[in-house]
C-alpha cells in the first residue's frame, strides 16, 4: 500500500489535535511564521464563528504555541517561534502541505536554482489549493513542466510558477515585494579563502 506522506502527516496532526479548526489555525500560522492573523480574518477564512475561533486561539495561546499583540483595536496572533516544538510543528506543516516534496524535487532537477519563493496565499499560510511559486535562476523549463505536473498529482494542489533570471528578478523586485512572500529555499553562497 502506497502511503502519501502529506496525507499521513495531516492525519497524524488530526489524531493528535482533535479540533479541525485548531489544525487549520496551526497550519495557517506555522507555514509562514512571519505572518499573523486577526480573529475575524480567520473566522471568515475558515467559515467558522468568531466565538469558536476565539476559543481555539485562546487554547493555543495558553499552550504558548501562539503569541499575540494589539494592533489598534484588534489583536494579531502569530506562531511562537520561541516555543520548544516550533521547529517540529513548522516541519510537519510543510510536509502536510507538500512543500518539502516540492523543494526536494526542484533542487534535484531544475538546473541552477538560486532561490524559490512562495507567493500570495500560501506565503500567508492559506491553503487555497493553488501554490504560486517564484523560481529565480537558470531554470530548465522542460524539467519544470514535467516536475510541476508530477508534483501537482502527488500533493493534489495546482502549482503556478513564475521563472525569472537573477537580472529579471532585480528589475521586478520592487513590484514583487508588494506581494506576500516567503523564501522557501535560497542557494548558500560559499566564500573561499586565499
């Protein structure tokens, strides 16, 4: 029997955490820990009552998994990156959404990939079913098409890619930075000594 790692991870999270709303909150805030969300924003997104969302947020905050701060009259919630299990939860969320599979495949087959950036909804931690991915470098377009199709079937989500050379990215950077984004991977520069 073939076991889908993303489904297994999601099922494991579901087994450990009995509230589906709580799982969605964790997935939303732990995918991109730099993002935060308001109670009403989450209620609208999850189509749940603000009271239900508030209860879940309070439980997660009491467990120290979330932090909050006031912004005007509203309270913003975000993942507590200082929590001892933050790295494990962050990793589990990425696996549940298929991000680890996307990265692993890209790094092996796309040529000279310099940077992979998640854009828009997924960068905000919203699982909308459409992943917008910016790839920077000298990308093998044929392998990208093949890889995208295979990965879409595997993770059961649509992937839209935008590929740019480093020069193109530099020219468009100001416009792109106005969109929500999360750097999934970046090539490490190595500096050689004398």
